[in-house]
């Protein structure tokens, strides 16, 4: 299911709490991606990623982080 299909389905749900549970259930079942869930949540005002500047920067570069290779010394 993509984001536009999810938005269309959410139009039929009246209560915000029910809509939140529905979106979370779809994510947990693997029917929507994390990014789709986050986009919908931000659009509906459930979260504000930019409220915490550190979190916003950390999540922006999270996929680009690579652990450094440290040399191993054998004794």
C-alpha cells in the first residue's frame, strides 16, 4: 500500500485516535513503510520531526552512517 492509498482510506475514519491506530497497525503488519507512516503522521499533526533539531538531523543522516573499521591488534 502506498501513501496516497493510505490517505484515501484515512478519509473514511472520523476519530483521530482510530486513524492513528490504523496507521500503526498497517506499519506493524508491513503493509506500509516507515517513511510512509512518518509522512502521514507529520501531515496530520501527530508528530513534528522538526521540533527537535537533533532528532531531525540524526534521522536525516541515519541511513548514511557507516561504522568505522578499527584495526585489530593480535598479540
